[in-house]
C-alpha cells in the first residue's frame, strides 16, 4: 500500500490530490484547489502539499511519489513530472470510466484528448498559440459584465438569442463585447455567445483528434461551467457529431492532479520493480 | 578537440549574424566571392566549381530583432523571408556577391523578385527546378537551367567553369554527404551521445564553412562525441519532419529533447542531404546532377509526387530505418507547403500504425511551454504504454 | 442595352432593401455559370468525363477537344463564398485536419467534398476523372490536387509551368511546357476521355477565343474614359467569368463579350458610370487601381464601401489572373500548342515582382487613377507575399498614394468590415484632403 | 463663448478637447471608455468643459491679481478638491448601488452580513479618500473605476474577514455595481461640487481665505458665462457609434495627423500607440496625411498589452514604466500577444530573470512592433511625434528613442504631456475649421 500526491499547477489554479493505492484498489484521501490570484504558484504547491498531508494525517515521509503536472516541471520536492494531457487522460477515466475523450479547458489553452478505456492517450490537439477564446477571456468578460465566475453557467443557459463574438483576437473580442453591451445585448446572450464560440473551438479540437463516438468528459477549471457544457452539447448536435455525448464531473477540476497521483503510483511500482531486478 | 569545444565553435558560427566566417574566408585571398542561397536545395557544386563560397541563408533565428523586415510582410506570412530581408537591409549580407532563390514555395519565389528590386547591384537568380521527372522532359529543362546557372556563375566569378572543375566539386560534395550520413546514422544509433541540439549546430556550420572544412568538422565531432560517455535517458525515439525551410529555434529542439524525445531523423537543412548517395563522376556532370535530382533526391513538401502511392513512403522508410517510435510534425506557422502536406502524411502514418503529433513554430518562438507539453505528452504516451 | 429597371421608390432617401441591380451581361453570365454547373451535375448521366483545373493557366480549349465537362475548383470555392456557404466548408476541412494557416480556397473545396460534393447551385458535383494540375504561379495548386488525389484517387496530370524569375519567357521554358503538353498532358487526356486528339479542333476553339479576348480587352480598357463606364475590379469579376473559366473558346463566350462590349459602349456614349448592386454610381469621386483578389464572402458589402464614396476601380490586376491580354497576347490558332504554353507562362501570377510593379504603375498612369489600393489576401501567398514592397515602389515611382487592407477570399472570419471600412475611409479622406490642398496651391 | 470640441472615442479611454475661437486649447477631459459610448463621450466632454472653466478661472484670477504669486497653488488645490468632491459623490452612489445589489436572494442568509460589511467598507473608503487627493499623491489611475476598485480590493479582504463573509461575495457586488455607477452621468452635480470644493480650498489655504470675496467674484463671473458647444467633431475607434451625423465624424488617422501638426507644426511622422491599435502616419507640412499604416487584426503589442501586464503584476499602469527604467539589462521577449503576456512574464520569472529586466524587454517588444509599422508607413522622418496613451510611459519612450536612433539616426522626437489628446485636438481643429473656414453650422443632434 502506498500514498502518492499529484499536484497540478495551472495558470489559473493549483490543484493537489492525495491517493492511497494498493495493487487492486485506489482510494482518494484528500484534495485542495487554490486559485492563484497573482500569488506564487510554487508557494501554493507547497501549501497544497502540506494541507492534503494534514487532512489525511500523514507525514511527508509517508508519500511514495509526488508527481507534478501542468507548469510544475520545476517543483523541487516532486519525484517526477507528467505532461498534462497524460494526466488529464488518466484522471478522466478515473472520474468517469466510460469517458473516451477528455476536454480540458484551462485558463490559457484548450486541449482535446482522445483516450482508450485505460486512459491511454490515442491522440490529442491543443489550441494554437493565439490565446483567443480561453478561460481567461471568459473570466475577464465576466468581470467586466459584473457576473461572478460561478454564475456564468446558469445565466448563459437562460439565453434565447446568443450573440456570437466574431473577433478571433481575445483583445479585440473584448471590444466586441463592449460594443454589444452598448447595443443593449443582454448579459446572458453575450455569455452564451462566448460559450458557443468556445464550444465550437472545442468541437473542432475533438474532431481533429479523430474520435467519433463515446463520452467526452470536460475537465479543468471551466468544466463546471454548465453553460459551456450545454453549449458544447448543442454544438455537437449542430455539427452532427452525434456519436459524442458530453458531460462533466463535480471533481472535474482535479483531473490533472488525480492523473498525476495515479501515474505516480504506477511509476513507483515500475521503479520498485526495476530496483528489485537490479538487486536480484 | 573536445565535444564541448566543437559545439561551442559551431554555436558561435550559428549566432554570428554578421557572418564573420564568410568575411574571413573572402579576406584570405584577393578576389574571392561568396554566393548566398536559401533553403532547400541549390546545386552548390556549381558555385564551388567557380571557386566561390556557397553560403546558406536560413533566416535570422531568434536573436535577430526584425524591424524593417516586418514592414514587407503581413502577419500571416511565415517568418523566414522577413528575417532574411532584415539581414539584407541591415547590410549583413553585403558580403554576398550574389543570391540564389531556389524553387521552394511562392514566398521564396516572390522574395527573389523583391531582392532584384531592393539590391539592384547584386546578382540575383530564382533557380527553378523541374516538377517533371522524365529525363527527356524535366531533365532536358533542368540541364539547360544548370547550364545557364553555370555560365552566370562563371561570369560572376570571372573564370570559366570546366566539366573537370565541376567533377572535382561533385567529388567534394559526395564526401560531405557521406560525412553527414555517418552523422545521422551515429545519432540514430546513440542519440544520447549526439543530442540533436548539437548535431543541428554541427550541420549549421556547413552553411558558412567551406565544404571541405565542414566534412572534416563533422567527422571530428563524431569522434569526439563518441569518446565522451554521456547519460542515456529513457526517451522516446522520434522522427521530426516539416522543418525543411524556416528553422525552429534551438530552444525548441532542446525542449523536445528535454520533454522526453530523442530525435533520430529530421529534415533540417535538407540542402546537405538533398541528393541521396554519390553523384557519379564519369560522364557529363550536368547530366549527372540532373539525374541525381530527378531520381535520387530527398522527399519534401515542395516536390510533386507523381504517383499517389509515393506520398509518405520516404517518411515511413525513415521511421523504419532509424528505428523511430513516432513522428513529430513541426512546421513553421503559415508554411503552406508543410501544412498542406501534413494531412496526407498523417494519413499514411495512420495506415502504418505509426503514432504522430504535430505543432507549429516560428524561428523566434519564445514560449516553449506548449511545445514541451505536447512533445512531453507524446513521449509519455509512447513510454507509459509501450511496455504494457 | 438597358440596365434592369430599378424600383424607383427605393432609390431616394432611406433605402432599406434596394433590389440588386444588374446589367444584361451580368445576368447572361450568371446563366452561363449555372448551365455549366448543371452540365457537371449531369455529366455522369450524359456519359461525359469530368476534368478539373485551375483558372491561371487553364487549358480550356484543350480540354474541350476531349469533350470533358469542366470544373474549376477555384471558381467553385468563390461561388460558394459569394453564396456564403464557404465558412462552414472551411471549418469542416479544418476539423478534418487542415491547418488554419493555409489557403482557404483549398479548404473550401475539400470541405465541399466532405459535405457530399454539393456544388454552389445546390446540384451535386461529380468527382473529376482527371485533374489537370497546371502549376502556374501558385505552389498551392500542386498540394491542392495532391490532396484531392489522395482522398478521391483521381488521376492527375502535372503541367509544370516555370516561373518568370527574371521577367522573361525563354525558349527553354517554352520547350519544357510544350513538351509536357505533347508528351504528358495530351496522352493522359486521350486515355482518360477515350477521345483522340485533333489539333484542328483545337485551332477552331482558339479562333473563338481570340474574338472574346479582343472584346474583353475593349471592355476593360473602356475604364480609361471619364467617367469610367465600368468598375474594373468588382464589375470586372463578372466580365472575366466566362473567359477565365469553362467558356473560353465557346461561341457562348463570344456572344457574351459582344453583348457586353455593346452595353459598355452605350454607357460610354451616355456618359454613365458603372452599375453596382446598389445602383449606378452618380458621380465618380475617386479612380483607383486595385491589386489583389477580392473578398467573396462579403462581396456586396465590400463593393458598397467603394460605391458609397463614389470610388471606381479603373483597373485591377485581378482581372488578369486568367490571362494577361491587354499587352497583346492572344491565343494563336496557327501555333496552338506553343500559344497554350505562352499563355500559361504569361499569367499574372507567373510574373515576377518587377513585372507586376511595372504593370501597376502603367495602369495608374494610363487610367489616370488617383491611387493604388492593395487588398491583401490572407490565403494567397502567391499574390500577397511581398505586396508591401509593391506598395512602396509604386508610391515611390508614381507619387500617388497607396493604401493597404487585409481580407480573405472565402473565409468570413477574416473579413472585418469595421476594420476595412476604417482604412478605406481614411484613405479616401486622405486622397481628398490632398486634392484640396493641391488645388489650393495652384 | 464659442467652443469647438473634438471627442476621441478610444478603445480604452475617451478624450475630449475644447478649443476657443483663437484655436487655443481651453480644456481637456478624459475618462475610460465604457460599455456606454454615449456616456463616455458625454463624460469626457463634461470633463473637458470643466477643465476649460478652470483655465478660465486662472485667466480671470490672473487678471484680477487677487492671488498674486499663489495662483498656481490655488488652482491646483481647487482642482484636487473638486476631484475629491466628485469622487465622494460617486462613492456615495456606489455604496447605495452596492447595498441595493446585495439585497434579494443572491446571497441568501449571508445578505445581512454582506450589507454590514459593505457599510463598514465604505466607511473606510470614505475616510481614506482625501489622502488620494493630497498634493503629490501617487494615484494608480485617474478614473473612478480604477481608484475605487483598487481601494475596495485592498480593504475588502480584511473587512470581509472581520465580518465573517466571503470575500468573493464582496467582489461580486462590486463588479456588478461599478458598471451601473460608471454609466451614470454627474453633469448636474458639477456646479455644486465646484462650490463645495471652493469652500474646502479656502479652508485649506487660510491666507487666501482672507481675500475670499476678491477670489469668488471672478470665479462666479466665469461660472455664469455660457460655454457654447458650437461644433463637435467625433473621431476614434468607436466613432461610428457616436450619435453624430457623418459630417461630424473624421477618421482617426486624419485627426491624429492634424492634432500632431497643431502641437508641433514641423511634424512629419506621427506614431500613435493606443489601447488596441498602433498607427504610423506621415503628414505633409500642412498637417495633411500622406500615408499611414495600422496594425492588422491582431492587437499584439498595443497599449492593452501593458494593461494585461499591469494586472498580472498587480500594479498600476503608471508604475510599469518606472519599474522598467530600473532595468540593468533587457530580456528578449518575442511574443507580443497581449493575452499571453502574463504567461510570458511568468515564464521569464521562473527562469530567474528580474522583474525590471523583463519589463524592459516587454516595453522594447512593444516598440519593436511599432517600429515595424513605422517602417511600413515609410519610416521615421524629422520631426517625429509620439502620441497616444503609451507615450506617457517613459520606458516605452526610452526604447523608442533608442530604436529610432539606431535605425534612422538623429531626429527630433516630440512628446507632449498631453499627447493622449492628440486625436481629440485634431477633431477640435476640424470643428473649428468647419465653422470658421467652411462656414458650417452644427447640425441638430439626433
Ligand atoms: N466554477 C468555475 N466556473 C467557471 N470557471 C471557473 C470555475 N472555477 C475556475 N474557473 C476558471 O477556470 C480557469 C482555471 O482552470 P484550470 O483548469 O485550473 O486552468 P489551468 O490549468 O490553466 O490553471 C480560470 O480561468 C478560472 O476562471
Ligand atoms: N498614465 C499612463 N502611463 C502609462 N501608460 C498609459 C497611461 N495611460 C494610458 N496608458 C496606456 O495607453 C493605452 C490607452 O491609450 P489611448 O491612446 O487612450 O488608447 P485608445 O485611444 O485606444 O483608447 C492604455 O492601454 C495604456 O497602455
Ligand atoms: S490575435 Fe490577439 S490573441 Fe491572437 S496573438 Fe494577436 S493579440 Fe494574441
Ligand atoms: S517556411 Fe514554408 S511558406 Fe515560408 S518560405 Fe519556407 S517553405 Fe515557404
Ligand atoms: S494560394 Fe492564391 S493562387 Fe493559390 S490557390 Fe490559393 S488563392 Fe489561389
């Protein structure tokens, strides 16, 4: 039986999980999610690490493997690092075993990952280097519109006449939105419009990965945004990608951290195996 | 010399945007001339045979601040022409007595005309190559083009270029190709001993050094690299393709390796590996160069594949030959040839069950995080799952 | 020849929905295009083989010799753009793995195929039996047909046309093209069509071509008059349609250009300006030369930005993409294959930079234009790479102001109306201010 | 008196300039562009008219000699006091709006707590306000939204903790309310606030108080004089949304060219870096535009970029330049994508680069973009005038100076402290010309 910790350092938030696993069973002991809000992410990683330990009543020495993911390549106390699509894939199947694709929408990038039932990455696609239509953008607009991040989803779902944002540049899109407000477009219609353009981008990413049927799990910070989920579902219908269904999970935001912890356990086993072979 | 010294020398040559190596070469004897060429391929043998130094101009890299170059290009055009213009307008290429623009795509093609306007006193030539590979059709055209080029270069050099001159040059370049093949084979065998970031620099040196010196350098590097034991990492073996024209920043190559990939074949600076194998020395040298071009040359997006079945064949062969586990498509943003070719190649790889991933770059890409993430995930997925 | 009568009520004051105005010739050419699409749609039933080829360097007369129904993927893409269908097609192609960065004509074409090959008119388009890859002044052509071949397994024949790198067509180039036509193109077309090549038939078609070519040049050069009776860019798009596509060499084309030329002469006689979809241009305020293809997805809106300000395009390079006729080239029935080669080699996109600049300067002078406007197309490296140098050189050589806008052919995402309008307005106001200042100085 | 007004509705800020019949600038006003362009234009114009009155006060008082020697000090104090009054007025409005927005079911049981916290928070805000307007106070911005927002954030966390409510809730109320408040005009309050400010000033300057009557009289005179909006010209990014007819709208390129020419008649090249666009303009000796270039559909490297950086570093826009000036070397930054600016910054920080050095690199990157656009428009000619919001940034100016010298040799570089108003000045000049040279009269506003 071993304990492992996964830390997902994003550009928007730091997520930490602690797992106990032995050969057959996996148990999730603790989790933490902290929005960065201009604090030092490395500091928050350390803090998350300490807090999950405290919650599980464990000491650092009890941890067999601390795995980082996201922008955590430089965390000093980590044992190893996995790249975020690897971890989101693994975390995704942990949360929803029937998921065959994971859509991760973080603060700056979106990613679609096509996986098999073991969480193996079959193919993936990331948004390009231009930051249009990112989580950050939605957050900025929400702040501008005076809507709390948590309210976005519910509001967007009430929209009847979504107003699409045409600019591809996030900066110019902000002005587009300002123009919309001055034209008297309702807040929910603007939000829904943004959701739709994000969803269409996601649908495109998904399509490019080559997946045609199965369950898509949304992960990352925006996964819980019900408006985005609804928009994606609509988009899948209008785009006639009907083989796919989209859903989220209350713990979606932890997918990366979960995957990191689980891969950590896997790697730990591998390393032990190698060790014993060397010893023998 | 130790590996570090050789690499440092190459690194200096790479970073030197004022081309002192070329300047020094010219200064060493009176009347020496140098002729620049852009990616992918020009018959450097002709320049060499005329006693001039061929100089590869492969963009300005990420250290060049492009100001004027941007004034000539919209944001949706790749970066190499703008940095090349910048090099020209800032006088850094004044040391070149001529410039050859090979047929690679419309951007480089148009650049040849711009060069004629911007640098009126220089010898400028757009060098067309045939997309028809029959000796009697494309070959006849090409031999004529070669002849014209030879005559023009001879005029520029102020001396005649005989067939024997040309044969000698072909021999020298045959040797260089052999040295580079050795380098590629060695790296594929022991990628940890010859990291691509180093191999790349050693190759780059060939753009500015005389070919004889470069062949020597390559072999020195091989000996030195083999002598120095280095740690072997648990990396995935990949072929990198798509970077045949605008070159990725060195940091990108390093990032790919850092993220867990060994590059075992690539298409950087194809000019060195364009003709496959030796060009025969007997017979008409121009005919020989033409035949080598038509029938034994590298495959790349700028070339037409006569048969549907030919598409992607060389790539699959490279994967097999070098024992790669996957392919990374790294293409310059807005590079039509590379990006239009990509889906076709991906289709072929898919058919052969070879994993691949793709991303874009520019020669001055600064942000490596997304690159690391994608290359890393690719390596992860090969590594974590290959054994299971 | 009259223009369509206009709903006069709609002309004055606020005009919410003015009916689109068209000249007879425009209607005629629309009919012709629709007929061609219908021919393509029914090719399978009628037992005709289908060819596809590109506008620059299109060997229409040659293809006619083999009874092919002729499809032009570029034209399909632009028609889909005009009908606002291309956006979706492009997205579909991108979802199928194509990069956002590449030419949208290609993506619109591939997207159309993904959507089941329904053509712009709603009728299905057949998969071509042969792709005649005229590699003329655009690298993308080659990849485009390779892509189609990879996906649909069509037979492809390459006609490589060397570039006029030093501004001349030489014997080596001409021989190379002629040889390819004789040794590769004709045998392949014979094999695919099962029709034997008959050079006299080719000569016959070419005789027709010449007639259209004469009249086209007359029409385009009528813009030298003040006011110009035509718009040499937006309007010319309609005028060049038949000759640059599947009709050159057909009697229909000859007839079309007759009608058109008469119509234009009449307009000149009456001192009238060009007809735009919004009505006639009342007063010619600005005369412009335009370089670069138009935007198709917002074609009317784009045109309106000009016509609202009284801006008339008197000459454009785009009206020469399918053949540069105004400097004397004509198809030559006496030397049919050679003149096909000459035609391909002389296409606008196959000209080098100094040639392009000379041509534009000449237009500015001969058509007494106020300035140059470059519409730079994101898709098209062939046109666009280096256009900013054209802008500078032309300004330097003619002293006339030039302006630069950026749009795309068929990707609606790259047409930012506000942005374009902003620049155009500034440009027009600038030309005007200069004119006022110049007048004051005298 | 007859006034000619130019309004430049920018993407970030809206500027207005009032000139008199003698074509001299009487007043300038600026506000942040907000969702309601009408309001933004109105507010900027009001601000400009207020500032015009201050200018007229100065002239009247100078003539009356009531304040010999102390005139500048007095006007300065009066202006600050007036700003404080305005600020307090808006703060009170914000408080009422926040309290209203905290009602209802949004916060359920927490509502009472939130309201309590708000009341406390606003009490502290009010107490802290005068400090913002003392002489030489370092303000992060001049706009109510930014000022109140910064203070609100700074104090909010502690207040929330004390009151036992979630900080997020307070943020939420603020975000919602600030928009409402921002979109209200306070035109009616101006005279009242001026009089109140007068009282404050006289209290603050006892030596002036003794001459209160002599001071009040000319001011009263000015206050009673009507400032007639003879002709208004709109320009800028949002000009199409201004409720003006086409006659009253000019392209921003023309306005910037003319504005720069008015400030520096020998201007040949103008660079304007605004929030979302960068323009390079060549003008002839009469201020007529000869050619121009703008950035394309990508907003990389424009002023908004600095805004994102400032947000990321939790600093005011004013502070970026000074920080960059402390740099000892310049880190090379390649991407000027506005949105990725934050990521780039973090990247560099994690590589161990110093903040000031990165900042220097970011500023250089912006200017490099601008240099390209300048090169595209035909280069830099003598004299060269730099305008727009970014011209206020000393580090940007430094980079520009260096790069211009490297690429074009010595040219005179003009930067006016009021350069952000260049477009509006051009507009006002067009307005003046329309009436005095072309004999136009203002059209009825629709
Ligand atoms: N409940 C929520 N509803 C909507 N958006 C949220 C929510 N929680 C976080 N976010 C947004 O998610 C983003 C962060 O997501 P995350 O997956 O952590 O990104 P990253 O991995 O890049 O940090 C932020 O932009 C944040 O605003
Ligand atoms: N005081 C200041 N110090 C530094 N930069 C400033 C300052 N004020 C404004 N800016 C910069 O100027 C930009 C706005 O410029 P402005 O010319 O007003 O743009 P616009 O006309 O598009 O509204 C802001 O994005 C900011 O970067
Ligand atoms: S378009 Fe906008 S988001 Fe994209 S690179 Fe430019 S500034 Fe960044
Ligand atoms: S990078 Fe690609 S598009 Fe650019 S010049 Fe090279 S081949 Fe052409
Ligand atoms: S690149 Fe230009 S010429 Fe070539 S196919 Fe595209 S639009 Fe046509």
